[in-house]
């Protein structure tokens, strides 16, 4: 048992196969009354694919009559032997040979031990081959990662070029269109009928909207590429300061704003501030038609996550279109109802996912909406809470 355990341990430690074979042969020479024990490894695929049967010979003098090829063994003084293949389902890795100088030297227990050790050797060779395949796959994967990284860097470069084109090349003709439409509506107003004036106003409104869409696209691209700088965040203070900053004084008095204690987090303060700004701006916008707008923020903690919930009693949305909420330029309300570019929630999702978190939304038409985002819980956040209590 100690011998088998030593071989098993060598297999588990993924030692080289020649070292495992040497351990096995040393154990056989110690445990069995043999003159020698050898292992003939299959060197080629054809040898591994060959069929070798287990063979036990009690007395070569008797067996040589049927098998003349045993004569060289008898000439070496061998009278009995056994050979057992180290076989796996997909082939044979070699043959274990044990020789004796006297006839009928091995017992049934000796044969069982030989079979067990041959089985162990087959496992060792199978593991070695699988390890080689894993290493080869790892090398291929590393190469693939390098290629994908290079491709991603190239794509990012193209994205930056596209952003530059959007911010400069598209803005120039857009300004020209808006400028000429403005000249028509101001300097040539007496010559225009009501329909002409309406067309000019439509052109100006759409150039303004197009400019806002360009700004939103650039912002979405920027927040995906901005390098993050993580630090402890007082989420409660951050949410309150953002709300005070974006809410006009004449509006603040009508809103029933409730902010519960929030767990502290770790993240990029600029990016997380943008998350609060976009979510609270949406809550304020979509509750603006309520006689008494209600906005509530809550926070909870799980074993692995920090959970933040923003709830309002605004216009809500139909849940069958919920998957469109976080797409770029996706809107569930018309411009006549609520203004906006449809980029804000896409930016929120990008920032939250870059922090390793998740975001989801629930709502009902004309019954309000609830947005829940999570951030990973780091070990130092417990220390942050302790410091805050102190």
C-alpha cells in the first residue's frame, strides 16, 4: 500500500513520466522476488495503437515448445515472467515486464500488484499527454489573446478616430446648416410665409438635437475609455450633493426626496458621480409632471455586493421594452413628452459594468420606475463603515 501510495502521489504531483516509471520499478523490485523489472515505452503512434495482451509464463522450458521466441529469455537464465500493458482507452503507452530466475515464482497477489502498477503507469502517461495538450492550448490561447488585444487596440484607435471625426468633421456642416437656417429666419423673415418660418424653426431645432446627440455619443465613448482611479466613496454624501447640484431651487421644494443611509463603496469618484447624476436627472425629469414628485434612494449590502436603489413615482415604462432602456439612443418616450438623447442610461450601464457591477430596471406605465445598480463589495469597505461610526 505504501508503494502504491508513493506512485499515486507522484502522479498527483505531475512529476515526469520517466521519474514515475522509476519509482514503480523500484517498488516492484522491492516487493516481488524478481531478478529484474523493466518498462518498455511505446515510442510511436503505431506502437501505442498496437494490441498487447497480458502474459504470464510459469515455466519457459514448457512454454518454449509453443513459442520459440522465448529462447533468448531462457538463455539469459529467466525461467518465469509476466508482462502487462499500461493500457488506456485510446491506446497502450508501454509494457511492464517482470522476470524471475526460477519457475512458478509469482503468486496471484503478485500478478494483481503488477496489474495495479501498470494501471497507474497508464494514468501517469495519460495525465502527461493531457498536460502537454493543456500547455499547447494555453500557448495557443495566449497567442489568440495577443491577437485579440491587438485587434481591440486597433478598434479603439478607429473609435478614437471616429470620435474625432464626429466632434470635428460632422460639427462643421451641422454649424453651417444651423447658421444658414438662422440667417433665413432672422434676415429674410419678411420674405418668408408662415410655412417657410416653420421650416426654418424645424431645421434649427433638429440641428440643436443633432448637436446634443453628437455630445452624447462622444460622452458614451469617453466613459468607456476613461482610466479609472479607485478610492473609498461616501455614496450617501455623493448622492445628496449630486441631487442638490442638479435640482433647481424652485423645483426642489415640490419634490419629496428621501435619502436613506447608503453603504460606502470603492470606485472612481468621477464616474460614479456621473451614475448618480444620470439616474437622478432621469428621476427628476420623469416626475416633473406629477403634482407631488417622489424620489427615494435606498442602499443594502449582501455578502458580495453593495446594492443601490433609486425609486420614483414618475411616468414609468412598459416592461416589455425594458431591454431597450440601456441601449445607445434608445428612448421609450417621445421628444414631445420628455427631452433627452437616450444616451444617459447607456453611460450608466457602461460605468457600472466597468466597476464589476450590474444594473436593472423595473417599471409600470404611469406608476413610476425603479433602478437598481450594484457594485462589488471590497474588504476595506467594512473598515470604512467602522471609521464612519467612530
